[in-house]
C-alpha cells in the first residue's frame, strides 16, 4: 500500500511539473502576442503621425503633384533623412533615412525610438541623392501592413500589381518616379543588391537579371533609337532602378519589388525633366 501511495505521489509531482511548464509556455505566448499587437498598433500610429506632420495632398493634376512633402522640415528633425517614398495609391507613404551602416535603423524609428518596425532606410552603400544605377531601400515586413508590410501582396494577390504600378521618391529638389517591373523572392546574397557597375556590359546583365525576376511581362515606354542594338535598347530605357527589399520570415531570403526610373520632376524650377509617358 505504501509503495502504491508513493507511486501516486510521484505521479502527482510529475503532473504538477508538466502543468506548471504548460502554464508558463501559455503565459509566454500570450505576452508575446500582446507585445506584437501593441507594437503593431503603435507602429501604425507613428506612421500616420509622420504622414500628417510632413506631407499634404497635392493638386492631383499630374503624377508629380500628388503629394507635397516638407523635406526641409524632415531633415531638420533627423539629419539622416534622405527623402520620402510614396506609392501613388498611398499604400506606402514614409520617410527614407540613411545610416552609417545597414543596422542603425533596423529597430530605430525616424524619431529615434527603439521599436520593432524600425525605419525605411537607404542602403549605406548608396549615394544619398538616389543617383546610383540601383538604389536599395529596406523596410520591415510588418504584420499590420505598415512600413513594407504590403510588398508581399504583389506575390499573394494576382490583381495587386494592376493598381500598384508606380511609386515615387521625393527629395528636396527632385521627385523621381519609378514603375514596378519585377517582384520576387530572392536570396539575401542576390546580385539584385548591387549598387554600382564597372561597365555597360555588367549593367546590361543586371537589367536582364531584373527582368527575369518578374512573374509577368511588364512593358515600359521605348525611348531608344529605332536602330539601337538590344544592349543599347536596355541601357536607354532602363536608366536606373530603385529596389525595395523586405523580409520574408525565412532565414535566407528577402522579397524585392524593383522599380525602373520613368520620371523626374525638378521641384525648384517646377519643370518636368524626364517622362517617357509624356512623349
């Protein structure tokens, strides 16, 4: 009888330990969920407040008059500010910063707060005026859709591209317009993260690689000479790119949405510099 009671007592102890462990796991899971929920709501609130603080609606009479961004005020509040990224359907509207490396703004917001969402930031290797052949812009894939949380919709929603073809980068003196020409999951060491090229041949290979990433055929205006070679055609029409990069939740890959330069507006002279769609 004593052995039986001892066995029951031992079983009871084991049961209590298992219950305690299960309870601890449940509490940890609840805390984690609450943390992400609160962070997500806070992130969205910060994004909205930045939008109202630095931007106002434009006249909407042309693509370069859709939004008015106070870049001077933006730079006054954060010396690392380089511009503003704006999707023409307003799905994404955020400041762009650039740190001394690609880690500073991973979990640091525009105002310096330490939050999971971090900031949308330009690659440290890029020129701050977006003059490189490939300007790389990073943003977190947030569950609430803020930052670059909507980029994976290009993959998940077949009709998404149709209404989300163009985005802009607004700087103090320029507005650059880009047309999305490719979107796909890539390895983190992909050639898509190159920012400069030794010669035209290397750049042409890069253009071909970008085009191969598109799951659909996307046409852009042909601005080249009728007698141009294939390489000349590519160089003339794919002058430069902006690559938007976000995480996929997988260790070795990112998701990229790549836009080709299809417009430029001089904010100081109030004049159109380049627009193949206007020809």
